C-alpha cells in the first residue's frame, strides 16, 4: 500500500520557510500569519517524527533531515505546478464574458489585458462596459452572470459587495482625489493649498447627479475643510470618461477615482495637487456566480484579477 502523503499546506509551509529561513517571510509569501506557518511545519514534523528546524532566538536553521528534505520537496512542488499548468493548456478553448463599469474597463482592465492574454491564450474575453455594473437602486439590476454554453459570465461591480449567490472578491476600495494636468499648473495660478481651488475651473461628473454615494466638489471641499468656494461653477460632463479627458486636456481640476488614474500619475499625464482623498462606501468587487466558480475560464480570470489587484496595492 502506498504511503499516505502529508498535507500539501504543510509541505508548502516547510518549503517556503526553509527557502527563506524565516517563518515571517514565508507567511508573507503564502498570505498567512507566521503562526500559521509554524503550525503547519509542526504538523509535518509530527508526521515525520523528527524536527526540521532549530528555532533560535532570532534565526531559523534547518536540521540535517530538514536540509536533506528541502530540495526534494521544492522539486516536487515545482512538478505539481507544472502538471497543473499542463492541464490548463490542454483545456478546450474557453470564453469569458465580463461586464464592468466603463471607466474601470478603459482605465484599469484594458491596460492589463496583455498580461491576461499572454498568460491564458486558450481563453477569449468578451468585455462589456455598462453603467448597470454600478450599484444604483434607480437602475435595473444587471443580468445575473452565469454559465451559458462554454462561456463564463462574470462581473466587476462598483457597489456594496452584497451579491447573494455569488463568490465575491474585493479588488480595491477607491477614493476620490483632485487631479489636473501638468500643463494647467504651468499656466500659473498655483495650487499650493486646497483653498487655491477658488482660482481654478472645477470639472463636474454629471453621469449620476442624484448619486449620494459618490462625493462631488461640495463633499470634497467639506472633507478638506475648505469654505467660501462656489462648488457649483464649472463645466458638467455626462460621464466619467469625459471628465477624465477634460482633466487630461487641462480644462480644469476634476475629482477622479484612485487607483483608476495611477498609470496617468506615474507617467506624468496627471498630478494630484493635494493629499486629501475623500472616501466612498462603494468598492470594486469581482463577482463570480457560485455555479461557475469551478469553470476553468472563470477560475483563471478570477485568480488573474486578484493577482493584478494585489500587484497594484504593493506599488502604491
């Protein structure tokens, strides 16, 4: 009879801790706590009946059995990952239908699509930008995503995160920040403090004028503690994409969602003159119906989206 294998989590914890010689660094890699890594290693040591580490005051050392075991466990996990990758490559070509708010699609998702297509060439994406992906009690609810033939339907929602019957993953919680083009600052007038906004054109997003969940200039100025500015003045545009373009063109100062504008800031097309960032109770969520959570295309897209969100969080 074949020998029963130890738990996979225990092997992963041992391999990461042995490679780093640190429970803390292993925990960061595995997205768990150092105590959880230590517990998994202890499970493996109990299974083997021998210690794998010497736990010193400020260091961690492999014992002789641990040092002998580490490279083989690493090779085994690499083979396991390679096997999964091979299985994924042999899957039939799948399709993923994604609905999301238009600004999220253009400013966050599209710039990252090359990464997805390179990693998962066997899956085709069909992306729809729709305002129905933004929670609003006055709008019709978006069609429930789900399985239709070989196409997996998922959604990115900007809202409260309450979507029964779905696997809901938080991508990020955005904030509204004032932004403008560097060429606007170059024209003079200065933006050294929020009160200087009285000398600038304020750009307004009129896509949902009655949306109380989204702060406008009145709310941002109150949040920043600024009084005496006419927050109603300035051009009003019908959607967030037009507001973004107006800010890029130097028309005035706009309130835009961060991190949707991080690329523009990093590449110098927009600047954030003040650090005050007004919060919103809404956040961006990836919504995957429970009945397709194991669909290869949906699962791959979910893992990729969460990885991209985590990568951006580390950059900020």
